[in-house]
């Protein structure tokens, strides 16, 4: 079993910095919420983590299958509860591929494997919210 540890340090006002694997991540509130807008909001970083985790899975599988695509984007639409703690109650992960003659079945399988089996971030989120996915292809 692996253990991951982070330490987040308050800098000033509503600004916090985290050193993560040698990269500084700054979080803050928007100016209208009393912050300085010095970094993203922490809850939205959950979406970044999910997209990055699943995206890395899909790219690695596509590389092993020798699939080339022009572009690959992951969008996550997430709905928050209206009452505090205003957690995410649903998420839709949208995998968007662009390219010519893409092997649709193989890329759909790679997305499904990441979503159902490999992405630990989505695995955790699925225990707390309704999480779905869709795969979209564009010629390009």
C-alpha cells in the first residue's frame, strides 16, 4: 500500500500553497468572495484530478495500441448541491477525440477501461456522486 502526503501552507489572506512533487499549486478564492484570485478554487481541482488521471490512462492505452489522434480533450461537467457543503452531486466526463479514421471501438474501450477500472480518482468520486461518461469523435 502506498501513502501519499501533501502539506498545504497558508500564505496570506485566502491564499494557500502546496508543494506537490516539486510543483507549487496555489489556491485562492475569487475577488468577489474575498480572495485575490491568485489561483484556482480547490473544489474545481477535483475535476482537474479526475480528467488528468483518466486522460493519462487513455493516452497510455492508445499509445500501446499505436493509435494516433490529432487531439484529445477531456471536459467534465459537474453539478453542485444547492445546500452546504455544496459538494458535487453529479459529474459527466466527456472524452473528445479528433482525427481521421480513428478506431472508434478501441478508443471507446480505452475510455471504458479507464472509467470503470483504472482511474483511482474517478473510482473514489463514483462512491460519492453520480458519475457518467461519453465519448465524442470529430473528423479532423
